[in-house]
C-alpha cells in the first residue's frame, strides 16, 4: 500500500510490519528521485500487507522533512540529513509518533551519489519489497552494513590509503545506535553478489 500525507503525525504500519518513508528535501530534478517517484505506487503495491510506503504531498514536502529532522537523531545522521539533501528511504517498524531513534530500530537508505544509475531503482525496490514480505528488512540492512565494514577492514589491510573515507561514505553504523544508515550502492552490491 502507498499513501501521500501532509503530516507524519498519524503514520503507522497500517496492520503491516513496516513504514517506508520516502523523504525528499527539495524540488531539484534528479533522475533517481524521478524514478523513485515513478516507481512509488508499484513499490507500495508490491509491499502487500507487509508495510506501507508513505510520501509527502509535493506541497508539504518541506514540512515533512522538518518533522523528520525534529526527531532526536544521532549527531552523525542529523548532520548528514542537513548536508546531503538527496532523497532517503527511512524504514520504521512502528508508528511515527512513538518512534524514537535513540530507542527503536530504523533503517535509512541514502540514495546520494547514485544519480547516474536510475535503472537500479526498480530492482532495488523489488528486492526491498521481497525482503519486507519475507523477513526483517532492518536486520538485513544491518547485515549488509556489517559485511561492508568487515570488507573495508580487510581492504585497509591490503591498501592502507583512502579506504576509511570510502567506507564512511557507504556505511554508518555505531553500536550505540539502534538503527543503520546505508548507501544504496552497498545494497546493490550485496544484491549483485547474491545473484551473480
């Protein structure tokens, strides 16, 4: 199911397991943003009873973004929200009003630095819907993030130059944080490895 809203106040999983919030911060045209919007209804239908995709009405996008920014995010995530104004997909397993990122699991999928690959949006959303119907999406994102970090540690041992910056751009996971924030490229890389 998908829904357009003017506020996040009453957003909840609607009897399903997850809320997928597609958050836009501005109106600038971008191929990935356009493809996300084009595929939104199909993704909502593909979720079936496992969840709901929620987007802001275009005229309320900025107010919805302010509601997201108003939550008590870990500092590194709050800073990235402020500096990286590309769309994100925020995944929750509860209603928006009770959600507290200091206490509850969440997933954030950053789509920045991926504007050259709009064709990857549809298969990515299909995979996300499948994971939502079959398992724990947030646990999957944590698993991908952990594997990315482990691969980076091995990579650092082999290369020693510049990889920490690369890893930081893909994955942000801290033991004290309940959620996981991950770059779309890491998920696509994982999906390719599983199907390659």
